[in-house]
């Protein structure tokens, strides 16, 4: 219930900001333009009447004419007899002409904003129809929504520039060039980021850890896959990739394994999970995955994936800049609704695949395999989290696989395991899988919660691993590589966590945060270390603990580092001013290093403060 409430609040918040970004500036512009039109009408009318009175002309007839034809009314197309009047009051580029034109632009921009909102809803509704509908929806959204929102940035940017001039000039008869220039630069920045986002290159294809298992290396494995594919009614995959991740999946998206690009249909199998499953349970899993191939789920996913990835990259860039928030929120709302459609369709496809596995193998096989996969994945996550949170260095041999095998029976027998199973979805890298309880109802086979532990701790007499002679070698190599990477990442995390005590901890911090000297013009050096900043003139260490704020400012072509202290420094000052002559080429590297080292210190302090906050 709480998750649903939070989700509703999230959608409401995005929708609110969408309305603000799409409609606020045009609405303000429309109101201001209408007000300006009315004021200028009154001014021109009074001017004409005063002039007529001064020339002893008939004011009544003039008043009737001006009431029928206010000055702003002739800014558009007029009859020939009103051309001179129009040229007098609403010549191109005149004040009244600008307010009249901006009034029209603001009105039609509001209409266009409404159309964009309608397009967001229509494209989102199309995504709920089917996978084909999602592909068409995303194609339309990328083309039309991105184009329409980009035009909104240009038009509303023009409105902002116009408002920045006239909002002051109209009321105070003066304007501020710096304000107009700042707004103009903001608009140009928006245009730059839009162009950058549209032409941004996609990152390289996804690379996964694993080994390609050829037919020659494991003929029995391929023979079983061929037989199951025939039962499903689909062609077998082109490649089988074996790894140690905690999932099984099929995909037709481009993948790279050990720098080898794989195309076509690919099946990923997890060797550690296969060791947990009986042959029948593994059959159920493989029929489930092969059903995705048969139903075209992977083919549509391969088409959608790159388009969605490009859309997400563009969306991310638009959300990072104030000038492009007009683009961001309509696209973000569409992306959220599209994700709902994607998840709903994915759940339906999972139910179809489960039912097929239930029919061709057995309901028990597929459900019991789901319990075992969830149990192994949850416990492996616990083991790795505990290892990573350890505050001492690990040996290169972590023994993660052995630790999981030894502790899994106790884990599944713990009282917390039932809660974990209620909340946990089966891990999968591409789809949103439904909860276990729903999947059991879908195939008509129920395992009582009290029996989860028995199912999860069952050791199979034989498994698919027996069909893969290369399994032990692949698993050993992958675990060794994984543990080395894990230990390295853990070691680096300690460098961010230590307030070092002793030589060993200090050496580790300095391995990742060595002293970074920068040579100034006169040969002196300013040095940045994990302890603080070493002053180039006095050699004083300005410790991070005593740094309240730092800033590098360029004044008249000279870079100066200002350091504000919590307590006075050695000279009794609350601020140190360090000139940085000669760092012009290295100034960016200096700033980055300064921020990086200070961020480490702030991270350490935040972690040290956590226990105190919890105890309070």
C-alpha cells in the first residue's frame, strides 16, 4: 500500500512539473502581452484624443472610431481604408506590434503545449496495447515528442528573452542588458544540449562475463537444448553462454563475450544455479526461456532495446540542465508510463512462458526452480554484502562460492527467509518478473511457505552441469576473475571509508589518494593530499577537518584559491587566500583533484557520523 501511494505521489509530482514547464511561461507571456496591449490601447487612444482636442477637431467622432477600432485590433490583416491607421499605430517592430505578436505566439504555444500533453498520453496508451504497440509508441515518441519539445524550448526561450527585456522596460522605462544576455545564454545552452543529445553516440554493445559453450565442447548439453526447443516448437539458440551470474535468460540483443561479438539468439545459463536444480527443474527453466524465443519476446526486445537506450540517454541529458527541463518532464512522464506498459506486458509474457513450461515439463518443476533460484540469489547477495561491508582487507581467495554452499541450508531455514521470498522477484536482466505467489497461481501449483526451505535446500542427485564437461573449468576461471575484481573494488571502497590508523591503512589510502603536487610559476608547489592542502608559501597543512568551504575564482586573468576555515588557521585568519600563478593549463585538473579529495574526506566524515546518528 505504501509503495502504491509513493508511486502515485511520484506520478503526480512529475505531472505537476510537466504542467509548470509546458504552460507557465506561455501563460505569463499571454497575461503580460494582454496587459501591455490594453495599456498601449489606452495610451494611443488618449494621445489621439488629446491631439484632436488640441487641433479643435470633433472628439466624439474620433472616440467612436477608436472604440470600434482599438489600436491593437489593426495589427492583423485590415481593410485598405485602415492601412494608414495601422502603419501609424502598429508598424512592424513597434511596441504595439511586439505585444500583439507575442500575444498570438503565447496563445498558440499554450495550444501546442496541450497537444504535446495529449501526444504523451496517446503514445503512452499505445504502449499498453502490445509489444508491437510499444515499438510504434517509442518510435513516434522519439520523433514527434522530441521534436515538439525542442520547438517548445526555442519558442519559450524566445518568450523569456522578450520578457526579460519588456518586463522592466514597460514598467520602469529602462532595461538591464545583463539580464537579457543571461537569459539569452540560458536559451542557447538549451539549444546546445538538445543538439548534443540528438547526435549523441550510443555506448558500445553490452559485454557480459561468461564463456561461449560450443557444440563440440558440450554435445550432450546442446542435444538436450535441441530436444527441448523441438518440444516448444522453436529453433534452438545460436549460442549458449555459461556464467556465474544468478539468472537464466535469452536475448537477441547484441552481446559481447570476451571481446567476441555474438549475434542471433543467445541463451545464458548460470552454472552455480544449475548445480542447485534437478534435471527436471532445469528442463522447466529452459522451456520457459525457449518459449520467450518462440513467442517473439526476444526479437521485439532486441528492436526496442537500442531505441529505448537512446531515448534514456537523451532524457538523462535533458534532466541535467535547467534550460532543457521543458523537454525533460513531458518525455519523463511518457517514459514512466511506458515503463508501466513494459512491465505489464513482461509479466504477461512471463505467465505465458511459465504455463508452457508447466505443460511441457511439470508445474512442480517450474515453481520449485523459481524457489531455488530466489533462495540462492538472496543468499549470495547477503554473503557479498557482508564481505563488502567488512572494514578489513580481504585475501585474493574470498571463497564466495564455498561460503554460499556452506551457508545456504542455514539461510533457507531462518525465520527471515519466508519474508525474503514474499518480497523477492526472480532476478532477470531484461524483464520485470511477477512475484512468486502470482506465478504459482498462474500454473495452478502451490508450495506452502513452510515447505520453501525444504525445496530450496534439496541437493539434486544429477543436474545439467553433468551435461557440460567444461563447466568446472569455466566456473573456476570466472569465480577467480570475479573475486579479484570484487577484492579490488572492496579495497578501493576502504580508501573512501578509512580515517586511517596505522601504517597499513595509511598506505592503502595513499595508494588511491596519493599526494598530488601542482607546480606554480615561481617553482613553489601547492600539494593536495587526503589530509588537506599544503600551502605553497608557508608549508602549512590546511586540514580538511578545518575546511568549511573552498572555491577557485579567476579575477582579472588570475586564479585564486579561497579556503574558508571552521577555526582560524596558523595566522589566526578564518580564510586563506592562495594565488595560483602558472596553473592555466592545469587549472581544470587542479579543481578536479581538489574536489575529489575533499569529497573523500566528506564521505569518511559522513560514515563516522552514522553510528552517532543511529544511537541518538
